[in-house]
C-alpha cells in the first residue's frame, strides 16, 4: 500500500516501560484486579474497557501498564480472624457491631 500510514514505531514515541497486562473478566473482576495490581505497583496507564461479545457477553477486556519494584516486600502476618482471609480495612467512622 503505497503512501498509506502504517502503525510503525516513531522516534517521537515515548519509550514503553513497565509491566503490561491484558485482563479479561466481568466488570467487578476487572475492578478488583486493577485495585490489587495498583496496590502492588504504580498504575501508569489504563486503556478503555472493550466489551466482549458472543459466548463472552457480559465480560470485558482491559489493558494495563504498571511499574513494579523488583525489590522483595516483607511477608505479611497471617490472618487469625474469621474474615475468611479477606483484609478488613480500618475505616475511621466504622462502628463496631455492624450498623452505620
């Protein structure tokens, strides 16, 4: 194709760096995965969600790029509560016993 524009690298493009990840799942799964990955590093780019069709209807695809430190983190203490392994966040206005 003579004279047409191709998607080629350009010297003006910013260099790509960091961890690149394609996620596929339900919107709730994508939200949870994005939060978990952002906690593990620094989210540098999040592309638009693309709805899937056919047998994957109700699911979406998402591209993320993040920077992750190669240093090892300290191990977290084992959870001894009855939260089933979930982390309970200490919200400042949270009442003990349930109702807000």
